[in-house]
């Protein structure tokens, strides 16, 4: 299975399909996931649900480390800290990006962020 196929498989799960997440590739050592905020991703206040944001930050982090893994290896999240700076609404185009800060033998530190245009 190719690296690209592994990335597509990571996004080919019911929750991510339900949210409408799309693989944007790898650009300058950053993994990219794209989301056009649809009604399935909204909370009761008609804003992008925080759980959806965390899910997409997490999968984008996995995609960032994926190119460093052997074919038989996988990765799981050990810890995650998230801060929200502003809300997103229906039809906003969100770009999730993640890159490796440090990769050791058995643990990797990844930074992920979500943006609407230049807004975090």
C-alpha cells in the first residue's frame, strides 16, 4: 500500500466522511486536511463543533507522522492539548495543518492548527 493510499485510508472512516474531511496532501513537510463546514459539523450554536475540530487536528497529526512510519507501523495519540481562538461557521473553509516538532524512536511531538484563511 502506498503512502498516499495509507493517508486516504486514515480519512476513510465514517466519522470523517460524515464531517466531509478531505486529504490535502503534504506540502513543505506539513500534512493538510481540508473541511468545508457543513451542517453535520455544527454544534447547537451553529458553530463548528469543538469535538470535530479536535478529531481533525488529531487525524492531521497522524498524517504528519505517517511518512516516517514503516509499512507495518502505526501510531496512536498519547496526549493532546487544544486551544480555541475563534469560532467557525457554516460554509467556512477550514485548513488543518500539522508538522513534526520532534520524532524519537517511539514517540513524536506534532503541532497541528486549523485556520480559516489567515484567521486561526
